[in-house]
C-alpha cells in the first residue's frame, strides 16, 4: 500500500522569508518538505513562495540545499496559555474547521493519537529550542505518527512558532500557500494538535497540527 506524506514547513510571525526547499522520497512514500518560513523585522527578500502547493507523486524528486539561515526574533513577552492551553487547542481546531467549512470541506475530527504526536513535537521544540519538522531525536513527522500507533494512509504536519494565540497561528498558516493546502486537503479526516511554551527558547510558543487520513481511507492530494 502506498502512503503519501505531505510535510509542510513552519511559520514564525508574519513576514515570510524562504529558508529552504528540500524534497526527498522514501520507498513507497512521497515526502514533501518545502519552504520554511521565518519572520524577522525587515521586508521579505526577492525570492517568493511557490505559487501552488505540490501534488503527491510517487516519483523521487531531487533535494536542494538551504538557501539562507533563519532570523531569530526576540523572545516573545506574552504570557503563555498555561492552564488554558487545552482551551487554546480546542480553539485551534475550531479555527481550522471554520476555514475548511468556508471552502466547502467537512470538518476534521480530533484524534487522541494524533494529539499525542503533535503534543510531543511541540514539547520537543520548546524544550530543545528547536523549530523544525525533524525532532531532536532525528524523528520525522510520519515516524512520530507511527510511534504513537496511528495507522495512516496520508498525513501532513504544519508547525508555527512565536504566536501567543491560536488565532495568530492559523492566520499565519492560511496566508502561506503550502500550509493552506494542508489545511484544505479534502481527504484529511482527522487532526491532532499540540502546544508548548518554552520560556528560555527563541520563540516561546510552539504549535503543531497533524492532519491525516487513516489507513482505511483513500490517499488524497493537497488542495490547490
């Protein structure tokens, strides 16, 4: 059975600065690792985001080396959600489903295993001052889903950092074509979300959303 992984990169604050376009493939899977978006205080460089999201394909694609280094903004000063984090995560899912509804798509249902994978990755990023789809232990998004026991046919991960609220994170994702495509992928039926705060980290607030279709569902390509 062929499984499709769509792993989009991350958003920090508001100004998009392309960092890397890295595409690879594993046997029986297609893995997309497009552009990492980092925001600093200045205007974006001349290089633009791709105009459309990649479409899943079984053909291995070449890799490209990073073209820039991330700009690290000052640590956020907002108070972390703390005990309100579960309320914030509920809000994150509601906002994602509202965007899907606006585009005529069904809601994605919260899944405990996906929640666990997303929570672990957000906590990993916060505790290791890390902002990447690769975990501090070298794990990839699909490996983290396998680790918690979620059996998937297709999956996509989006992450955000530096946003003190779920509203900011979703707004950032929806203004990035790649992240928007993950949220609006018709075939995704389930979601898991995670949040963690690292007071000594560069960005403070770390959000993860894992969207997926279980193995019994057909593999779906991202929406354009």
